[in-house]
């Protein structure tokens, strides 16, 4: 069942690749290392009885993509990322053990993400602004197109990037809303429900692409 999803995910990553903007055009292309990168999605409760619920923590263990970093002209830099939606995993942290499989099934199923038809989540930058906060460290504000559940929306991503030799490390965050992507926040008895806003934190580890 996962084979076609993985294939579609790889195709999405290829489409978003930044090969056309190579190091020859200025800057260095860094390739994301999925094993050292991480994405955490925080889904919080809302409503009158929000104290009765708990936060869901969802982990995205498979992040791929590229970062083109041009320290001499930050506006020329760009970011391209793809998350395998079929690999999203509800964390057991703070979650009643009996609820984990139920939340997992609902999250990836047709009621919400429908990963059978939308196996990847992608982000492609369209505008990058920022400044060098310290030597080799940059605070960036990145506008880009986020595609989730088959819907593409302009999204603002805040990122701090540290470049050291052939290594790039970045941390950042963004907030998205269910309703912007055609999704409906889940409610419980019409009182306890999930917030429309979802907070996403990420850590990116990448290495300079080798020539050859």
C-alpha cells in the first residue's frame, strides 16, 4: 500500500527540485538529510471545554528538499521542501494509549488528510527576505506556496539558518489554518474541538551538494 505513495512523493520532490538554480548561478545548494531533520505539528484544543481535552502532537519523520543559499544576495536564495504525508505519525506523548490508533486513522483517512489521494505536502519559496544576525547566521522571512490536501496557499515561514562550511542547519515555524486548505477542524459533541490554527515547528539539517 505504501509503494505508490512513496513513488508519488519522490515525483513531488523532483518537481520541486532547484536544479535550474545551481551553484554556478551563485550560492550553494544544500540537500536536506531526512535522518537528521524533523517536523513537529501541534494540534491544540479549542472551545468551552478545551481544558477537558489534550493537544495532539504529530511527527513528520520524512522531510526532503533543497535549500539554495546565497549569502551575497539573500533574495536569490530559495527553499523547496516535501513531506511524506503517508508517514505522518501521531505521537504517544500526552496521548491516552487507546486514543492513538483512533486519532491516527482519522488524521490520514478521508475525513481529514486523505493521504491515499494526497500523499505529499510541499513548500516552494517565492520570495525571501532577511538579514545576517551574526557571522554565518541568518534570520529569514520566507513567503512561499504551501500545497496541502491538493490546495495551494501563500504561506509565511520564519526561519533561522546557520551555515558552516558544507553544512546548513535551520530551525523555523509557521502557522496554517484547516479551513484554508478545505479541511474542517474535528469537534467532539460540538463543544470540545480542535483549533483551526495548526502550529508547525521544524528543524532542517542539510549538506552541500557534491559535484559530479
